[in-house]
C-alpha cells in the first residue's frame, strides 16, 4: 500500500518479490509516495510450494491491470491506463457456478456488483484441547517447516510428532492467558469495525475472516464468498509486513483454490500484500507509543524496544523473503513520525519466537533484553510491531516471559504498547486501503493449474507415513532439538 501523498513521513517503500532467484533486498528501488503496493493477481506457473507463487505487479493509484507485459522470471509489469472502470457492475466469467452443494445459473448479462473483503490471519486455539491439532496444522505447512524436496514426505509425520511433544508446554502458555487465544474474537471485531468504516464511505461490502491454521479456515471463508456470489474481492492479510511464512502461506492456499475452481478463477481480486508503509498505520503506531511513554517517570529516557516475530535467516537469504527489509523500513518510518512530534527516544529492534535448530533473524529479543540490563538501561517500552491483534505472543511471551526476564536483568520500569486491535485510526486506514484497491481487482490466471503433483495411491502413502514417522522421530531427538517458543 502507499502512504497518502500528504505524508511527510513515508519516504520510500519496497516491492515484495519473493520468487526472484538470487533476490537481494538491496536491489529494491525506492518509489514515489503516490505509488501503491496493492497487487493484482498475477503469478507465475513456475512457483513451487516453498516459494511465494504470486508474482507482484507494481500498480500506481490511477491504474488498472488491463494491460500487462511479461518479462523473464514470470514477472509482470503494468502500463498506465485511464482510471475508468464500471463501478457497481460485473460480468460473470462462467455460465454455471457451484456454490456449496447448489448449482446456480448465471446469465451473461451485467449483474449488480457484490463486493467482498477477505481478512487473512494466523488463527489460534480457542480451547486447550485445540492446541495440539492447531500445532499440527501449523507445522504441517511447508512454508513453516521448509524441507528439501527429497524429504517432503516427512512433513506430516514430523508435524504430528512436534505437535504432540510441544502441546503440553503450549497449553501452559494458553492457560496463562485464559485458556485460549483471543485472536478469532479480535479479528471478528476488526471485521465488523472495517465493515462499518466502509459503509461510512458508501461502500457496501461483506467482510470475511479466513484463518490459516484454525477455525474459521481460509477455505471456509472462500466457500462462503462463493455462496454469497461475490463479484469483486479485496484480500487483506492482517500482517503489516509480507513474509513467505504468513501472508505468503495464506495466499498459496487461495491460489490453489482459485486454480481448481472455474468460477473463482474469473473473480476479480486485488491482494494487498503489505501495508506497513501506510500513513494511517504509521501514525496509529506512533500514537500508541507516544501515549505509553507518558506512563514512565522520565518519558524521554525510556528506550523504545521493537519486538518483531522472527523468521529463519534462510527465508531471507535463500528464498528472497522481503520481511527483514520491510520490518526495518517500518521501524524507520515510525521513528521518523515520532521525531516529527518531538519524541527522540533511543530505540532498538529484536526478533522473538524462534524455534528449532536453524538460525533465525537476529538479534534475539531475549538476548537483547539481558544486554540492555547489563548496559544500565532502566526504562523500556516494548512495542510488538508485527502484531495488530493481541494473542499469545503479546499476552504471554512479551507480557510474562520477556517482562520477567527484563526485570531480572536490571530493567526497573517496564511498559508495553498494546496491539492496534480496533483502534479507530487504524481501522479507518484499512478501509481506505480497501477502497484504493477495489479498482485494481483483476481475474486470476489459471495457467499452470494442472501442474500440481498428486499421489493418491494408498499403499505408497502408507509407506511414506511409516518411514516418515521413523525418520521424523530420529530427527526430532537428534542433539539439535527444537527449543524456545513458538505459539
């Protein structure tokens, strides 16, 4: 997304290009403030399950995606065309569409447009007995545990073992915050608030919630979108920064569903892949930080401690994940906004929630807290910068584990900025993002949809599960075992 043209804060933005080989964050160009990083649904048929399959199109605000030029690596660019688009009308791309168990005949004439907004989020167990199956869904995702192609048959057995062994510790964490994740409730509240904000802008929309790893699943939301006969859709992941493991994983699910469904493949869709650089988001974060600083004995002496969810280094260096660069940009923009308000506190960025034997983005939150205490820092304001809703990583990991570690390390004054949740300025900005994205929606291509691998042989599957379980057990109990926290 773009910050509005009047923003004095947003100086640059980066385009998320996770599929390009030898991708280097430093090669990204800066774009004028009147650009928007809303992406139409263009993608390469060459994308694998381990790389984000949608190829981004850079689109400026007065553009539509009626003209595209293909360049190497499955990348598309757009040409400027006049901002003229029939609003309130849409054509059905197929004569017969299936909605749930019913078949609906669609006439070829122009029908009234029905707009949908799909909010994507992680999901979380609502009760303690949901924890183990939730963890299984999480670790069975190839965008979370990235196995070499030769060992991909280990994915599900490994996920089963990890989820069973990690469930007791994870249950303790969820029990500490009330027995379950509040993420579904908060996301539903955000959906309701967004619908009201769009209604105020005279945009009558249906807002849907799709979770990646728990109810309501993304698949459920898409089926409801079909039943409601939505004719134009905006996809809005509730992750400010793009990562293969968050937005990318959810969009991969959408891609597969749209590829396999003739009706969905003709639905105009606009995907807002990242929006950390929007003026409304930046100002909302600065508002919360500025307010919380006032709770310290000496506000200007408190260090602002940004804690972001980590990802493995290999995602960034090998798979081209733009998350690290976008996160650093985000912190820069927030601090520039605070400086414009006369807030000049020192700040630092660290990454939390690492898991497993691989190297994750550094510095690590727990290690930095100890170092800051040793350096004599006495006042610290924690800012969960990659989360827009309260959940276990803010309520338990930051509020309990990291707070206790900070106090034990010599920090005397601790504060934490709340998640944005339904903050009015934040919701208003999301509504603006949706309105800006609507004219950019275009139908997904179905090229390459038949290239998916499948193996329905029950004997082969049984053999894979057996040997996968044995090898997973060996891997799991090797000296480099999974450690630390993840959900």
